[in-house]
């Protein structure tokens, strides 16, 4: 028997399904048409290190991809919804880099990095990452040559330690990088080092031949060190100059191409200016000598050539006259006169200009050789030099000591020039040390030996040899040589020192010092003509220092 209610049942079923669709209980057929698409938009490098590379260094470049995800639902309103700036964590990508010449190199990528990237030419590169729909993101990579800051030097047959700091083109340190030291050009090997976290590494080497040692990164030379002779004999300065003023100009030309300041003193003695080298060092100034009443023409020419703006005149008008001062002023050069009523007060005034220090050197007021022996070394340390009588401090010196307030006083010379009683008196207020010997040459030895005792063997000090005839009595009442004075300013500028010698021999105290300390001396220069230091003495000095 047929069911008469079947058409009504079908109708009810249809109504129920329709209601379920309306309220979302029954799955809609439209959901099957929902789609999601991803569009690659841009990339961001992981850090500055990822897009700032060093020439020749193999690197991994990290990056993050961002894009727009679009969801399309035909049954929704709106049908499409886009979400930009979305981190893309997966997908299929292709990566390639173009170099400054347009050459393209492809790299496998997971979408977050590319590895084993070695870019061998400094310049601007471009990284491109593409998805399967050929949407592309790009970024700029800057490649620079590494650079170095090298401290130390290499000398033939001499063990030296060299420190190297590795930096990128912007000067940022490069830690944990492999650096090679290539010594094959001097018969050595290639050695590898890894920079520390401060970007530095050090190596020690004893080259057996001359040549060049190269510092390389990624096969590229980023620094070089020339192996120099352990000792070099420099050309004599002033070989044909017969007067102090001319030689002072030649020494200035050997050390300065420009200077805002210069020191000027009389050319017939060094009493006023024997303590002026620390002053010259403070102002990076050469020292010139001139006659009392007339400015030497070659000195004026050199002052103009150097662009000197201010001349510090040492001594009163009896030493350098007002007419000389007026000549300077008329040539557009400012002047300042540093002077006292005597050499002691002049030394004190110079010391005030130099400034306070933990240490003060004290020399005999008529002991020019002793003061000059220490002058370059004192200048390099910023230490003033004061003068004293043999048995008591002059009032101006005592006042200067009280004002400068040093902790240490170093006496220059033996008890024959600065008495033991004065030393004992000074000991009540200061820590006193005596650097002296039986004569001017032994005092030089004592000064140099005490100074070098605290130095490392890796340090070096060029030596300048000048005449020791710095007193009028040394030249039979004539004009003494001022070479030791103005040469000390050059020595101080070059971190060296001056040894004063008689014209025809090398005193035993000096030869002993040179023999046992030549490891510190990379070069020597004789200043003065053959009458000041003979050529036979020059040859002997080079024999002593050669190695």
C-alpha cells in the first residue's frame, strides 16, 4: 500500500536542510571554493652583519621574508581579505645575488638564509628572493675591504711582536675572524690566527731576510709590514753648515713640515734654553737659534715656510733683543717672551709653561751637558727641568718646586756638581734619585741606563749624535755648538734621545752603553759638521750599533 504522506515528508526534509544551512549547522557547499594565496613583498636582513660583508670572507646571510596573505571566500562578504606584512615561515623560494658588474649567482635557500656566500670584490650587491609565482623581494649588500691597525714593526734577525686590529670599512671591529699572516716573501710560512672579541690578534716573528709580510683575509691583502734592517745609519744633518742658526733650520726641516709654534733662543750659548726642550715638545715646536740683535734670514724664511703663528722667545732682551722681536711682529708672527733675571728664574718660568708633573729633573745651573742629556727624555714624559746651585736651591727654583709640587726629584749629575748635602736636604720633602757619573759622559750613561731600565725590548728609540762642546770653555772661549739643544727637540718629537760626544773619540762609558743597549736603537743620525763630530767617530758609532 502506497504511503500517501511521502510527498509531505520530502518537503519537510527539504525545509530542515534549508534551515540548517541558514543557521550554519550543515556544511555549506560554498566552503569548498575558499582559497588562500601568498604574495612575497620584501625581506629584512637578520642583522647589520648580514648585509655588510667583507671581501673574500665566506659568510651566511640571514634574512626574514614578509608578504601579503589573501583569503578568498566567494560566500563571504567581502569575498577577499588581505593581510600584509605577514611573516612567511615556509614556502618554495629561489635566491640569487647580482654583483657590481651584473653577474648573477644562484644559491639554495630555505627562505631564511643562504650559506657559503663569498663575494670577492668590494662594492654594492643585490640579493633577490623569488617565490613560485615570481614575486620578488630584494635587499642591498655592501661589501668592503677589511682594514687593519698594525702596532709594532719587524726588523731583520730580531724577534718582534706585532699586534693587529681587524676592522671593516667603517672602522667597526671584526671579532672571531680568520686572518692569515703570509711570510713567504721573507722565507717563512703562512700562519692563521683568529681575532679575539676586541678584533685583535698578535704574532711574534724573527725575520731572517728583508721583504714584506702581508696580512690577508679571504685571499685579499689588507695590510703589509715591511721588514726593516735592525739598524739604519741615517744621513748626517748639517754636514756643511758652519753656524748654529743654519743647523737649527736644517734640523727643523728634518722633523717638521708645519708648526703653529716655534722656540727661539740666542745662538752664542745654550744657558737660557738648555731646559726648553720639554716646552718645545709640549707645543710640537722646533727650536731655532739666532743672533741677539738680528733675526737670521734663513730662520725667518723657515718660520714662514712652516706657517708659524707664535714664537716663544727664551731669555731677556740681552739674549734675544727687542729688535728681533719686532722683526717677528712685523712679519705677522705673534711672540711671547719667557725670561727671568737669571738662568735659574728663566728655567723656573719655562717649567711653569710646561706644567706640573709627578717628577722634576734638577740639573746644576752651569751644567749644560747634564741638562741637555736628559732634555729629550724629559720632554717625552712631560717633565720640566729646573736648575740649582751646587750646594743650595736658588730662591726661584725653591718657589718653582713648591708650586709644581712633584713627588720625585731626579738629580742630574754627580756630587761634584750637586752636593750630597743638597741631596739630603731635598730628601726631607721628596723622593730623590741621583743619575750621575764622574764626568759628563758617565752622567749621560747613567741617565740613559736608568731610563731604559724600565723599557721593553720591543720599544725603540732613534739616537742622534751631536757635539758635546756646549760650553764656551769647550771651544776656547768661542761660540759653543747648539746642536744638542735643537736636535733634542727633534729627538723628542721622534721618541728618541741625544748623545753628545767629543769630536774625535767615543768615550768608554758611551760605547759601553751603546753596546749593551743597541737592541733599543733602530737608527742613528749625526748632526753637525766634521769639526763637531768627525767622520771617523761616525764610522765607529755605526760599527758599535750594527747588528
